[in-house]
């Protein structure tokens, strides 16, 4: 992944390239499929719908404008997903009950409402998934000791001095590792969660 001041969304909107689209699909397809599978969608339909969501994003992302509100992209992506799911249920009118979920319309309405508990759950799981997945994707760009120092301080909550002792490096090296990884993670997350 090229180092650039552009966020992933900016690259996809302004200078789309295969690597950026691949990163986006690696990041979001599992999240979308997972959500769809939880809500009355067969695994096959979830795969198809996730692909449809990615197609809509590809087609319409150039027109997406981040309104500087927290979660603007996340909300837009949720809306695209809900609309694709509504389209599926319209084509299967009357067959929703066969899935065992008689409340599909209610669930879709809750997902569409940004103030519902289901939308807040989507937001929380979205941010957790994006952060976790981006950490997996950026990890190979750091030396093992750098990553270990970051992980132990940020994720495990240990003090920098304890991590320095554990890893046999200086406290300053631990703090620098933490800063470098967090900086890269923030760069990668920009626009996706904020």
C-alpha cells in the first residue's frame, strides 16, 4: 500500500487504483456478509448482496461527499446495504416468512434509523471491525518488536516501562513504536470511522 496523505476513501474517490479497491473489499466485504447473515439472509444471498453493495460503492463513491459529521461514510454504507437488502425482499415479496424472520421490514426500518439501537450496534461493530481488520493489514509494515510494543501498550494496557523491560528496549523506543503504529492506523482509518 503506497504511503500517501490521502485516506482510502479519498484515493478511491479521486485516484482509484486496483490496490485501493482491493484494500476496500478486503476491509468491508466480510463485515457486510457477516451482518447480512445475521439478519434473515442465506449465506449465498449474503455473498451476492455483499457483492452488490461493493458494486454500488464502486459506482457511486465518486459522488459521496463526507459531510464532516462523525460516521458519515459508515452511515452511507449502512444505507446502501439496507437499500440492497430491501430490494432483495421486494423481489421475494411474501417469502420473507420462509426465512424464519417475520420482522424483516421492522429490522430494515431500525437499520435505516440512525438513532435506533440496531444502527448504533452497526456503528459500533463497524468501527471495531475496521480497526481490527486494518491492524491486520498494516501489521506486515512494521518490525516485530515495533508491533509487539504497540500491542502490549495499546491493546494489552501495559505501562511503557514494563513493555520496555519485557522486550529489552528503551521506554522511548516503546513510545515511538506506539506513536508510529497509531499514526499509521489513524491515517488508514481516516474517513472510514470519523
